[in-house]
C-alpha cells in the first residue's frame, strides 16, 4: 500500500476525497526548481546560524529547524499562499470557519543519522476535539526529493478523526515518497512523523499548517514577523498571517473593512 499520489492537475474534488479517506495525499511537481532553489538559498544562512536552536527530544538532535519563515524567505510566500494549497484549505477548513490562517511555518532539515520522530498529531496543540471538525491541515513541501531512505515524512493512513491517538508504530506508517517541488497534504488529526534519515545527505522540507480562523495560531505571527515585513507582503499573505478579523466580531481592529464594531 502507498499514499495516493496525484499529478499537479488533479481535480480538487478528487483530491479532497482522497484526503477525507486516507487523511493524506501527495501532489507531484507543483512548483519549479527555480522557486525551490530560491527558498533553499534564502533559508541556508539561517539554518546554519540558528537551526540547532530547535533541537530537543521531539525534533531530534540531528535535525535543523527554522520558524518565522516569512521573515527569512520572501520566496516561501509563494509556497505558503500557493493557489492549490489554498483550494484544499478552503475545502477542509471553510465549512467550519469564515476565514483561516497560517498556524505555523517550519523548515525542517533532517540530517543523516537522525532517528524517526515520535508519531504524533499536529492538532494536539489544541486541548479539545469536535467530532467531524478538522482544526487544521498541513502542507509539507519537499524542498529535496523525499525517499524512504532519507527521512520522507511517515503517515499512518486513515488515522484521522479519532478521539484518542491509538498506539501506532513505524510499521503502521507509509512514507510520503515524492520528488522535490511536490507537496504532501495531511489533516491535522492524522498520525505522522518525520522519518529516520539513513541516507548520506540532509532532507529538507517546509511544513505550513493552516488553522480555523477562530483558533489561536500555533506560531505568533504578529511577534515572529516584524510588522514592516508583514506589511510588505501582498494582502492575501498578510491575511493568512493573521492580519484580518474572523467574521465581524473576532479579532477586530479599526481599519478592518469587514469590522462592525467601529462603524457606528
Ligand atoms: O519533518 C517531517 O517530515 C515531519 C515533521 C513533523 O511532523 C513535525 O515536526 O510536526
Ligand atoms: Fe507533525
């Protein structure tokens, strides 16, 4: 068995239905090598300078990580706000909210010798679950080819939507094998983890999560991204960062065009 892999032209309904069934799916070759190279080059000095700061038992000690991606890589905005990703986010999240936001953006470089990450659910950051409601979903971009050997993300298929996380082990997982420029979509309630890197080169990916607009964002984008940098992005990216209210009453601010507080 393997995860369902679609080409870039996949029909949105088909993709959404695969995600509903398996909790995860890969879409191949969505972006150009030039864009990937730009993102990698922009992140490189930051990986080298501060990637080790995120090392701990969960993230591993042979893995470099970066947060506050939109402050470090302008090109990454094209992955974060990619129309194909937002189409999927719309299908999964919009039934449960009026607008959604980035939860977190994390670049992850798993180095040779790293063990498999503990299997987990990204949405366990939230203390409750609501049956039938996905709180978030994730898009893991392969910045390098992802292989069985080099630590491709491991996913437990059809593990989504459960109240408690059952005991799974690595034998229950499938590797999201995909070429650079492809993306793995998975639901926030799907059990998964970074793979062990048994190869001889690092594996780099960028995971962007998107969460319901009435939830707190995992990464505090107002503090993580300097205001002038946030303001320099186009409006759809600023909105994803959180510079918008949810509907008319949550997170309102004076210049919000949709706000109903300040209009009286
Ligand atoms: O690096 C990966 O493939 C997955 C990492 C992950 O799932 C996480 O840190 O939450
Ligand atoms: Fe995760």
